[in-house]
């Protein structure tokens, strides 16, 4: 037992020396190399490759899973020094896994590298990450400005839960209208401007640099949900203070795990983990180490997956538009923010993996989805996105059903909007012919000749 312990400590010591070049004040900074190259940060895949690689306890190429809720020490004084904040995860001292866990910390370092932030920490779901960050930055009596085009769950959090449980109110604004945003943010109680880089489900693209400039002029923090565009857009590099993710989508890619992350400064992450006040610590939206390990293994191929999602989305969107369908895709030149997205998207990833087709009525949307799934096997009727199979949903009656009719209208969600999360399974032409077949069935079954 003693021998095992010593060996472990010898290894830990080695790791500690290795990580000594980490900034001692910051508990969870990315590799120094990353920090020093932060100003020249250009590409998320390059940043991921430059981030620290953890090896396994026995020299495995993959890190060992630290599947422990609690951690032991050699001397009783060490515990009190850890609780006093003198010894932390930067020096390989861990207390309890609701606080920091080495395997979750490793995934968090990858998330920080991906988003080009100083630090990050992972949570049990996207909603856990979003609600924790809002509860951290906004206090009772304070106010949030948010885009009208938001994920249904976030919209419900801001419309119903936060006002009732926390006395936090939200005003929704159309973030396309920069002048309206500028004029709307006046009073000192507004703490956060919140929006999605590419909005769910309307695929509106936010002018991130300009919105950040406006908010920062007014002393307000900017939180951006980048769930729809990992790799494609890097909001923190464009000025956002905090980037949140639902890892359950593209980053996981397997449609098998629910997870989330908060990416921001080391100061933010450390204070969100504060033993007295930190929502990640106190509310406990903790990620399990085994889940963190699974996800860590998928991040290295996120860039490849995103490129294929985006490539196929662009091909399908272009071809469907040519057939005369009402297609919404930021990669098409007729998309209102196509030029904007092109101006700040990371090079060579594309324009996102989601395409929307407006079928005008829910009945036509449902009929199309029925053919696509049950006749031609193009995809599955299911909510969520970022899976290798194509997923189809009618947003108005599913993921955005938390919104009432007027709120949906304001957000630009037509009742016949079919959201397609384009998968990469099979060959592109095989999948296109399935899509084409379903579309021509649609035409044959309809009373009119149009789609
Ligand atoms: C799915 C989703 C969320 C919520 O994430 P969960 O992991 O399901 O909690 C938040 N924002 C957006 C844009 C999403 O698509």
C-alpha cells in the first residue's frame, strides 16, 4: 500500500514539475504554450493540437480515468492547505470531484483550447452550463438582454424560471438591429447580453464583434452560446467574455451523452468553483469523470466531423434551393448574414451543419419528414443535432414549443420550418438521392406542383 502510494506520488511529482510552467495563480489554465500563442490564435484545430496531452498512469497514450469522488493526501495539513486554496489542481491537488476532477479538467482544457479562452469547465448539460453562468454573472434584481432567437430551453429559463425563482428579468431584442440593441441597453442593472452565434433554429448569425463592442461600451458582459458552430465560429476570439456549449450536440457527435461547458477567463472559472459562492460548486451540475473521458476521445476528430457536416449541408442546401425550395442556410449567398459569417468564420470549416427548409405549414413539414424517414431512409425524426445520422425536426412544434405563437413569430420560426442536422454517414450522392426521392414524392402527393 505504502509502496503504491509512493509510486503514485513520484508520478504526481513528475506531473507537477511538468505543469510548473502553468501560471501558478490560475487553477485551470491551458498549456503555457497556448497562452503565449493566444494572441496569434488562428485556428481551433491548431490550438487543440498544441494543448497539453495527458498520458495514462502506466504510459498509456490516453489518460487514465480518475474515477474517484474523493482524493487522499499523505499529511493532514495538506487538506487544510487545499481548502484554504493554497494547493489546487494546477499542482495536482484535488479535494472532491464536485469541485475539480483531473479527467473533467482535461476535457475542460480541450474546450478552452477549442474556444481560445484561458480556461473552461465542463458541466452535466448545456442547460447546466447556461444556468450556472447566468446565476453567477447576474444577481437578484438584475437584468439580462437576450436575443429573440434562442434555444427553447434557454428562452424558458429566462422567461419563466429566472424571474420566478431569482428575481432576474430578461428583455428580448432582435440582435440583427444593432441600433435597437444600442438604444435598449440603458439602465445600470443590465449585467449580460446573451445570444447564440448561429441561432437555433432560425440559423440567424449574430454580429458578434459589433454586439461585443456595444455591450462592452455599456460595461456589460457578453455570453455567447456556440452550440451550433464549434470550430466554425470562435466567439471569444471576436470579443465574447464567455462561451457556453451544449456538448451533447456536435462536440459529442454520438447522440449518446448530455454535457455542457463554460469557457472564459481563469478568473471566471475559478470564481464559479468558489466553495462559498460558486454555482458550479454549490449547485453541483457536475460532469462524471467517465463521461469526460469519453468526450475527450472525440474532440480530436471534431474538426474532421465539422468539415464533413458543413460540406454536405452546403451541397444539399444549394441543390434544394435550385429545386425551388425555401432553404435557409448561412452558406448560401441569399442568406441575410452570409457575408457577415464569411467575414469572421474560421477558415476551411464551412458554414455550419444545419439547414432549414420552410415548408410553410406544419402538415407539409410533417409529410416531408415522414417521407424522409419512412420512405427513403434519409434521416431520423428526432430533436438534437450533430449526430452522424441526419436528424429532422419541425422546430415550431418540438424544440421551440416552449415559445408561444407570438414569441415564435418574433424569433422568425415558421410553423412549417424543418430543421435538418446534416449527418455524414453513407456517401453524399447516396444521401442526396434519398432526399431527392422524398422531395419528388412530396411533389406528387401535393395538390399543387410546387414543393
Ligand atoms: C441543446 C441546446 C442547449 C441545451 O443543451 P443540453 O445539453 O441539452 O442541456 C442549449 N443551447 C442550444 C443552442 C442547444 O441546441
